[in-house]
């Protein structure tokens, strides 16, 4: 299953010969099988929308299936239009509605016609709870003849023991196995793995309500007063990660009667991704010769990520810095031999693997922390992804200088 999720290039499938009837139009819909449809996603059967999903688009293009536009925008002759917003077209009673409105209207129509009912599909994935490391909450479980049992309440809280090193034992046991007396009051051996980071982060905000309480994580009157967290700001990748686990713990604690709300957060804001401007150098295939992007026409080259530290304002490669970057580059040759080697630039997700991460310490040292903060505020709306381009810092720095001069002038004036 993991291999199928990772394989995004292979296109395979077969027509089953069967048809499903569209519940609104009554039209027959051909039923196909394909490796990219995963059993763990929903019911394991999907309604493909090739005009607005890249994998559906690739599948339909490969097997020459119809591609019907239902959200206006984009050029379907080139690629799918995957935007999550837009106006519906070719959609009968949904025409003219925005996507979010159309989803609500479609669900209401399904219920009105007795075809189905609204249901929330949680994509909560199994996760390994016991981690073989020292730092983490110890798991309050003891073993009697190899059978696990929870510790009695009077033995809680269970506190991490002192160990001589935060390393596994010689036979590969977790660090807690190094403790001299890691056992229950009854002398039973305790679990040696610890909880993962999200175990505590899924509920710690509740503890803030009553942090000194030794009898419960928070007293009822404190929980009733403070209630839910007003705002959760996090990346969209947390939607099926930390955010979902925190919501699961909220529902769980609510079901047990410990808190009066199931959803722990009142409002969610997904901040946009800060994107970096990556640098690429071209290497002739089968060699260690790197050529300028202006000289690659008609030649077979490989496009290699380069650390943005080695790209100057003219998008040229720092030859000596590049050769000293990695051991295998020490014997690199260049064409032209003494440069300049022009680089390609491209906006991508800021990531260590793409070597386009900008160290804020360098920005602070050159422009000051206030300039960095102000520049971040002016990058654009919080929810949108934004490319990081330090060329914009000069304008912010100039603005701060003007403000400083204005304030100095005002201070110098007599009262």
C-alpha cells in the first residue's frame, strides 16, 4: 500500500465492463480499476474528476477518457485545474455556485432525495505510540508475566528515571532500560518506550487552564471558564497530523465527560507556505563538467540543486564555494572554465533538500530584526503561499530609517 502511494508516475488500470448510474443525471458512468485508488481512502471507490485532479487527469488522458470541466478556469488541454475555489459549470443545478456553496447544496440535495446522508470522514491514521527514546512521557504500564497492565492511580504521575546515558542498551533496548530500578511499587518491570511528541501536544493547552492542579489536568470550573482555544494557526499538513490527533483527544475527553466541548479549537487558519527561490546548475550527463544555462541548447544535461549561498545577484555560480561545498565536487570542471556559470532559478517549497533555506540570523545581522519582522508582515496575506525574495528587504529597511529619522527629529524638538 505504501509503495502504491509513493508511485505517482506509473499509470495502470482496466475497464471492468460495469457501469454505475449517476444519482442526479441518470447517466451511466464506466467503472474502472486502478492502482492509484487506495482502499484506505474513503470507501475505496472514488468518483474521478479528471478536469480538477492531476492523477485523475493523467489516468483519463492515458486511457483517452472524457475530461469534463466543472470548475471554470485553467487550460484543460495542458493540465488539470486543481484549484479548490471557483465557479461551477456544466453541473446542472449547481451551475454558478462557488465550490464551497456547491458542496453544501449537493449534500443537501442528496439528503432531500433520500440518496444518502451527511457524514464526516476522519483520516486518522495509525501511528506508533511507543518510541525508543528517553525524552517523552513514560507510559504507565507494567508487565506481569509478560502481560501488560496499567499502573494504579496512586502510582501516578510516572516520572522519567535517571539514566547513565540517553542511548539504547547494548542489546538494543530503549534508554529507559538503563535505569537501575525501573519497576512498579509491586516490583513489576515497567514499559521502556516513551510517548511520541504529539501525545502531550494534543492536550497541553488544556493544562494551561489549571497548571498547578495535582488532582486533575484541569478543574471543571477552570475548563468551563476558559473553554476552547480561540485560534489554531498551523500549516495545512497538520490537517491529518497534529490537528487531527488533538481533535481526536478532544472528542475522547468530551465523551468521558472531562471537558464540555468536543472540538478543542474555535477557529483554524492555515498559514501559507514560505517558498524559496531555488538555484540549479546544469551538469553534462556522464561527467563532472558543469555548464552555463546559456550553453545547454542541444546538449544532454542534468539539472542539479545548488545551495543558494553560491548564487549571486546576477544568478551566477560561485565556482570556488561550489567546489568546496561537497567532497565529490572538488574535481568539478566548468564550461566556460573561468565562468560565469549562469544558473536557473525557480520558486519552490523552502526545504533543506532543495538547498534554498534562508537563515534568518544572516538577515538580522545585515538588516536588523525589526526589518525582518516587518518584511514578513508585508509578504502578503497570512493564508497565501509567498516566495521569499530578500530583494524586498531594501524597501523595508529604508522605511524603518525614515521612521527612525522622524522620531529622532520629533525628540529633538522642544516641547
